[in-house]
C-alpha cells in the first residue's frame, strides 16, 4: 500500500457511525437502521457500492480500538493497544514515548487488606478527582507517577521516566476476597517498572487508608503507546480526525491523524469539517450517539441518532469530497445492549465506485451490495482506489 | 494442488477477455458488458456458475502480468516479474536462464549531461530501431549486450553471460534536470553486472552523442526471468497458449505453456484452437481488443469488441471442451481509460458446475452468482475440479 499510494488533490471522507449495525426489534422485525427514516443515506447508497463489513473476524465482538483500527486499514489483531494506553487516550492524556500507562480502579479493602468492593461503591467522580490529587505527582527511583481521574471509580496512572517496561503483571486480582497482588516483572528489563509500581501502591495504601470506601487502588493493563506506521506515511494523506469523544481522538493520534478541536455535538463536528475542508485530504468523522444508545439498550434513541445523522449528511456531501465511505466500527444492537460480532453495513461513494442496485442503507439491503462481505480493513484501500490515489501493481 | 491434480482426458478452456470489467456509461448507466448484445455469453452464463473475481486485492489495480498470473493460479503478490523481463517478453525476446533484461528509454540530455526529456520527444519507432542497431551486440568483460527496439522511445537491453545479477540500481533517475545515475550493485555478487551496465552506458553516451534528441538511454528494472513451477507440473495439464500479443505469449512461456503460433485476429486464434484441440487439455485463449478499447476510453469500441467475441464463442463451445472458464485479468473501464481495481465477472461452465440463477454475463448479474466474490487464483482450482482432475483431499 505504501509503495502504491500517491498524494493527489482528491479528498476522502470516512464517516464512522459508532455501533452502526443492529438487530431486529422483537415487535417490528426491523433493525434500528431499517426503522429509521434516512432518506439521505438511502439516496447516497443508491449512488454507491454497498456491502457488509466484518470488523475483526467471524463471531468476534470488537472493542472500540480494534473496530476503529480496522477501519483505518490496520490489522486489528496485529495492532493491539493496551488497556492502560486506551484509558489514557480516553482522557486526552498526551502519552510520550517511554511512558507506561495503566488503568486503575479505586477499590475497598477490609481490615485484613482483602478486596471487598472492586469499584469502591462506584465512588463519585468528584471524590475520585480529590483522591487522585492526593496520589498525583509522586516520584520513586527517578520515575514520576502521574495520576488522573477518569470517571467514577476509574483512574489512569502513568509512569514516566527512562528504563520502564510494560512487561509486568497486574496488581488487580480481578476477584473479591483476595489481596491486591504484588506487581511482578515478566521480562529481565522490567525490574524497575515492577519496583516503582509496588512502591507507588504502598504509598497509595497509606495515603488512602482513611478514605474508605476508596481506601486502595488496583492497577491493570500496564502498556506503552504503540508505534504504528502513520496513515500519512502509508497512504500519503493529510489526515484529520473530527471526534467529540476523547477515546477516538486518542486512537486517531496513535495512527498519526491531526486531531481537530471540535465541540460536543454533531453540528460542531460538521462545522469543524467545513472549516478545515481545504486543509486536508482525509477526514475521519466520528458519530458517537448511535453506539451510546445501543449500549443503553435504547432502540428508539438509536433510531433517532441515525435520523439526526441523516439530516446533517447533505452538509458533508455539499463540499463534494471525491470519496465518501460510511460504515461503523462494529454493531451495537439495542437488544444486546452492547457491542456485537455482527457485520456492519458499508457504502463507498465515488464517481468510479460501480454502483449496485442497493438503494437503502440497511443491514438487509447492503447484503445484496456489490462489495459483498469484506473485512473492514479493505475499506481504506477501496477508498484510496476510488480517490485514484493508488498506482498500478506490477506492469 | 500438485498432490491432488491428476492427468485425465478432459479439456479446459480459459478464455481471458482482457480488461473485461467496466463501469456504467454516464448517460445510460450501463457498463460496456451490459450495453453489449452478447446472447452467446448470456446463454453460457445461464448454464454456468457465475461470480466476481478479484485479481489481486481490494482496491488494487493490477498490471497485465499480475492479472494473468492470478488467472493461471499463481499468487500475484509472491510471483513478481521484473519490468525488464516483461518488456523483453513483450517483444517475443527469448530470454535464457542467467540473462538480465532491462527496460530502456531513449532520452535527451543537455550540454551538462542533465536529462531534459525522459522520452527523447517520443522518437519514432523507425529512428529508434536504427539507433538500437548502433548499440546492439557489444561486449564488455565477456558479457554480451543485446539491444532491441520496442516502440517509440522504448527499448530492451539484455545482458547475457555468466555471473550476472538483477540486484543493481537503475540508471534512470525518473526525473528531469538530473544526470543519468551510475548503476550500483545491491548485493555482493552484483559487481560484474553493475560494471558492465556502466561500461555499456558510457559506450551508449558516445555512440548517441550526435543523435539528439535521442542522445542517451536510461535503464530501469534489471531483472531475470523468474523460475516458476510450471502449470504442467502443478496441474498435470498439457497447456497451450493462444494469444496474438507478444506480452501474453511471454507470460504463458514463463508458466510453461506451449505457445502456439497464431495470427493477429480473433478468428486466427479460433482457427489455432480448432487445429490444436486434440493435442492439449488446457487452452488459454487471450482476447486483447476489449482492453485496448477500454484503455483508449472508447466505450463503443469496447462494446463492439465484446460483441465480436460473443459471435465466435459458439466455435469455442462447438468442440465441447469439458470446462469453460471465462473472465478477465482486470477491469479496464472506458470511463477510466485504464486498468482499474474493480472486480471482474467470471463464469465457470461444466457438466458439474452447479448453475445458479444468473442468465446474463454482466457485472451486475454476476454479483448474484453462485461463486460469490472469489480471488482470481481460485479460478484454476475450480476449473480443475470441474474437469474432474482433482483427487480427494484427506481420507
């Protein structure tokens, strides 16, 4: 791909409708997409080549990271991002090379030091923020420890300094009635990391001892920010990410996109897209509301979120990007109340897309599309080809 | 495949309609194939299993070599053929083992020796042939240098002798304002090759100095003929190639086919097929006119080329080959005026093919076919199976 890609003025929009795919409502027999009134998506489907996208592999339910990495053209099984890094990305924390990030939980330990609540009664974000301030900015053996609240009982701990390693065990035993575990090195060069983590945990135990229920923390997913070849290098694109949610901004940074400042609403995202249209030739636009509604099991709200997106779609198309790819990172059917393994509808529009007979953007209709069933990792190469940004392979 | 294949009397025809796939005409919304009146192809499709073939991978536009190698069952990414070898095959030059071939351009250099026209004003084939004769049959350090004209400014330079290597850099800097580059070895055993190439280039500079605009040559794509396992070995077939164009004859030779002498027209090819039907059990028949029309952006001429092919199809079927596979090496939509990444319709006819409901051989109809979307490399195994030439795998 890197050898074939070439910079050209044509522009690509990758519109990711988070958790797009759904399942039929038990009463109507129609999925969220089939229930929603989406005349603009349907009209675009009519001019596009459609199909079904498989995020990772048959039967596999992806998290947000693999789901998005696949859409960005990265093999989601090879390109793993650790739990700690993901949590840090989720609060817009700017990880530096060499940093090791971990996901933390405030928890409750009893008089014997055994865990009796892994989430400290889901302590409020306000309390959590105060307790994080107690723990923040410690230093052990020259390693700085940065502690940031996430939401409720969740926090991020970042270890910064030289000689660290992600190859250590978790302190979180992930069960009740056990004591927090000692962090142990899993590689020869991970001794410093384990020692510092244990010293910090000892410090935290003391600092928090009078703050029950949040009288201890558990750490898991020690990880370093991976060093992927950027999309700019692979595709020779000037890439921009437009996403209200920190996690998706973080993922975009990992693959080298410019993350554009934007507001919390879909309209804010569209305004950001319009304001920056001339400056970039690739736009990742992320729509979160669909997934959030699906996770809440709220079929109607997911339908509304799809209809709201449909209303702003003409504004995206009005600037005449050469290629528009619309899909989701995974399915989030309201009836499942979470991510699922189901394939996701996808359409690719361009002047050269070879349209099929699909004229409704839905799970059932896209099954008949010209793309057939494709891995999500095919979407970027197809978008690149449709933008006439790929040279010929072989003579 | 090699372990399962077995020689039987059944006969396979692989009919390759070069650049077969197309895109809708902006006015009619119909592709070239959909526009063409092809009753015979359609009737055959009705008795066949149909589908869409992907030459290399999603979004990848193949050159003729990878497109054909995939149809012959070779992984086109692993089985690369160098630029120089392809150019030599294209003029029916009989490369021997150990020969290193390069693609050459006549170019113009200024008084400082800097390139001011990479194609020497696209010097005519007549002039080019005369200048090639000036350069032909030199010898340096025991290596013979053979120089043959191709077309316009293009030539082939073949180095022949022992101890050569393809692992050297190009002399062509592929930009204006630069001097031709010295050829450098990329491996320890490539020193002789680099020295001889540089001596030849020095000789060429002197020989051509008064022949502006063609006062220098540029060489690129030093390559040796690859040594693939032949189709005869893999499939235990007696294979024959019937192709008017030298490049396809050359590719057929690389995979071990007998290249049958034939004339320039489709009727010549059919006559050759008939005359040799008893002698072989596999026929690759190549149709060039479709691709040529597509490359020229001539929608109507591509439609006519398809209709002409359709008219002779009954003659191919009349000899009752057991299996007929029809596809293309890639798409060449007239609206793109070149090869493209789009999938290519494919049909496989045999007594045992399990026909689907497709009764029109077109991009839209074949989408609904029983084969679904297949890599082009699946066509040969399917043809072999339909010819009952493959044993059972496992007990």
